[in-house]
């Protein structure tokens, strides 16, 4: 019983420190830092999931988007890439189109 309590405390500690990696596989994303009209929503495969879950990226809940959603945002620490992560392709496309309509390009 003591081991179970220690594991529970360790799990909470990891979650609070952001050490626990989330899986994004099967969700949809696009790089919103590039022209939204030239982007397409991609289904996150295991390769992209591993990249986004690596130390090269920082993921956190984003603010409200053009379409009024609050997706996860995964930013590459070296810059140039920031993926918005959505549960469905429709939600991803809705946001991409809303950003394209409001872009200055």
C-alpha cells in the first residue's frame, strides 16, 4: 500500500511539472505560422507525434483561436513551427479556413 501511495504522488508530481508526455496520434494539426491558405490539416501519425512530444517542442493549451476554439499549441523551441492540435479534421479545417480568411497574405 505504501508503494501505491508513492506512485500516486510521483504521478501527480510529473503531471504538475509537465513531464508527462501527451500523445497526439490520431488528432489533426497544421502549422499556423505558415500561410493558412497554403496549409492542409494533417492527421498526426506516430512520427509526427514523437517529434511533437520530444524536448524540441513545448506543448500547452493555447488561447482562443479565430474560430473560437482552445486547442493545444506545440511550438518548436528553435522557432518556425507551431502546430495547433485538434480532435477532428473538421475542427482543424474550420480553424485553418478562419485564419486564412483573416490573414493579410
